[in-house]
C-alpha cells in the first residue's frame, strides 16, 4: 500500500458506533467513499473551528470524527490517535491522507463557499504557506 493512502477496508475499520462531540453535536458514522475529517474535539480552538466548518453548505457530505473520543492506538491504519490530535487530518475519497495545511485545502475543496480557497492553496507555489 502506498504511504498516505487508505483503502475502503481501512475506513471500515473505524468504530461504527455513533459518536458525540464535546459540544454535544452528533457525529455521523463514516461512509465509504466520503471524505473524513479527523479533529481533536478536546481542543477548544479546534472544536470552535470545526463547529464553524460543520455549519457550512456541503459539510453534510463529509464525515466528522472526533479523535479525542477514540481510545489510544490507531484511528485508521497509518494514523495514530497521538498523531491525529497533534495535527489536522482529512482522508480524501481516493484514500489520500492529508495533514496540516494540505488537509485544510482538501476540506475547503468540499465546501462550496471555500472551494476557491482550496483550489488556491493546492497550488504548489502557495501550499507552503499553510
């Protein structure tokens, strides 16, 4: 398997039980083929930012996983809980696992109001800024 790529089996390995974020908002179970946003719900700043993005048009087509609600160990193959809470991650539909600024660009591409920003920061000349 190519580094940074997840297969549908890896997505299926996520605990399918419903989660609830720290703000009490239900988190839907990930669906295969759906981008998955991994965030640290125990971080007040992260929680506020993710809450903002979850209210945006298009957010209903993403799966949201609060990694702080998962036990220690791997969240998915290649992504430990420790790594997931230390940096923002998005698993794209094609299995590419993005982190940091690349993850934000991937998220923005799925939110119509931010799509232009995602396209802009996917350009190599600007990607380093994130």
